[in-house]
C-alpha cells in the first residue's frame, strides 16, 4: 500500500444491511462484497445519521450533521463554500472524480432546479477531474434508459442497465487516468431505490425469477401497513446483485491496472428501506430497517477479514477518509474516524441520528436500546412529493424547520428482547429510569452535533404549536 492510497467510495441508495450475504442474506446476492469483507473489515452495526437521500449525502460529504449543512431535507443544496472531503483531497494532491447521483445541487426554496439539467461547477462539492453526474438520477433515468452529464455539461446517454452504465463511466476514468496522483472516486448509484414515478424497484431483467425464493425479513411482517415488498423484493435483490457484480468489475479493473493493493474500497449506503410497512413510507423513521446499513472497508489498515461490533455511523466515514489520505481531521467534522476502533481506542456507546422529513425527530441507538423523540408541533413536512403537487411541496420545504427546543418521547425499544421493534415501551412506567439515562445521552449527543440542548417531555405531553 502506498503512503497515500487511492480511495473509492462505492455508494448504494436505500440498501438494507440484510441484503448482503455476510450480514445474513441467504441467497447468493453479494459474492463479491462478501469476499471483500473476508479481505477487509466489516462493521456489523453500522447506521445512517439521517435516513433520507440528500441529508445523508450532505453529512457524508462534510462530516457535519444535516442541521449544520442546511440540507436537513431533500432539495436543499450544499453551500458553495462548504468545506468538503473532495476539496480537502484536491488540496492534498488527489484527483477527484464523481459518478452518479448527487442530490445536493437543486434548491426548491430559491427555485434553482438542476434535477434534469447539468450541475454547475460550483454546486459539485469540489469534485473536478472526472464527472458523470446527475443531481436526481431517478428523474433523469430508469433501469434501462437515462443520462447523466460530464464535467462540461454534455449529456451522456445510457446504453444498457443503469448500474452497468454508471460502472462503465467509473471504469473508463480508472483506465484512462494518466497522472501519478492518487485518486478519490465516489460512485453513487440509485439502486436498489425504487423508481419514483412508479414506486417499483427496477432490477435487471430476470430478477423476479432469479430471486423469487427469498426469505421475508421479519420486520416487514410486523408493521402497521402491508407495504409493497411483495411486488418489489425480488427486483430489490436483483438490483443489489447487480451492484455486487459491478463491484467485481471495479475490482477486476484495479487488478488489471496493478493498483488493487494500492486502493481502499469503502462500500456503504445512505439508509435502509422498510417498503412502506411503517407509517406508509420507505424510510425517514427511527426503525433499524431505515437506519441500519452495510459498511465494509478493504485496504490500508482495514484488512484481515475482521468484524467489529462497535456502533458506527455514516458520519464516521469523512474523518476516516481524511486519515486514509494522511490528512488531519478538521475540527468541523463531528465524529471520530473508524481507525480509532482498529487501534483499540475508547469508542462511543451509541449512535445519534436526526430525522427531518415526514417528521421532526431525534434519537439514539445503543446495543440494547432504541430511543426516539419527536416534535409534532413543529412538523411541516408530512410526506414526499407523490402526495403533493410541486407548489405544495415547494411551500413545505420553504417552511420546514431543522430543529426544535422541545420534544416529546416517541419510541423506546428493547432491541435484545424485540429486535424487529414491534413493542413500543415508551409509555411503560417500569422503564422510566431507562428513559432518563437515554434522555440524558440523547441531549448530550444533540449538543455535540451543534444543536441546543432541548427540553424532552414524557410520552403523552402536548406541545403548543
């Protein structure tokens, strides 16, 4: 491994952790990723810090929480002067390349929309050397058609399945790269996210038959809604399998070029998916089906086929990337690099998450407990665009609020006794001491994330609008 390795982030969208073999998937969906885990490091308990696309991406590009980036709901742009991982790596002599979905350029509040248009250079977060990007890829494409834009704003049309095409662009960059500088390549796929205009997952042809014998995740059977997993799950797994196949293509390209051992590969996702079985939505809630994600890293010190059970978050990746590149972690990055776990340093006992669409909520997850509070009196966004016309959605985004001074307890789950989060204990008197400990920890994590310490009331308390 060179002193400054190449770094590839292989980023899926809305991928449940249990779609991956080494996390428990019984079908042969992810053989390449499973092999990568046997060579590198798997984080067994990894979670998002914001279970929705744009906000999670803003955290990953900056190391800040979404309330700090201002991207606490979808379609709010990353500030043009925001300090990002790409800008840091550019300054350190890395080439930076971005392929796929960005979701951090359009601004409904200011009516600056790049949903189906080229993204201006100043809205690309510092990525500059190779671009094959669309702001909202699900609006410029379907499974077998669509386009992105190159760094000069020229349209790049797909030929074939979307995951294959995104990977073609990434492979083209790797193969044609001429300089001796290390590279940072971020590949952001839309799969296995459903297609927004149909609410259907679009796996490659043959997915329905190939993955028809899946085992239903237990959490999908206990939600208050039937959901749409029955019509979608085989294609969902087919999309995950396609991602895995294309991960193998990337690995083979690195090996052919002789740089596999000089490259760190990070595989993760922005959030999970519960197929509308909880509150009629795909994500944007505190359940593990929304929050828990795969996270596997191979390369540099991330080696040996080890599995770590510490609780980690998507927001731990930006400082991790800084250390991989030999850079100091900026003070603006709120959480610790994952290298600290490898080195045996003291690690956090909880992960903290913010929720800002469909509801305004905050929560923590420990190895045993899930504790969530919400601010029903401040909730402006109720559901996404399919329930509202464009102007209504614009008005809700304009009026949405990042935080609250007051919250009410919403959920308490004992994850040891109830791993599928079926029994809410938040109103049970015998758990008052548990709630008090978790309440204090949640307040501490909120302050650490740059929020003001709120007042948190017991379940049932009514807040004034």
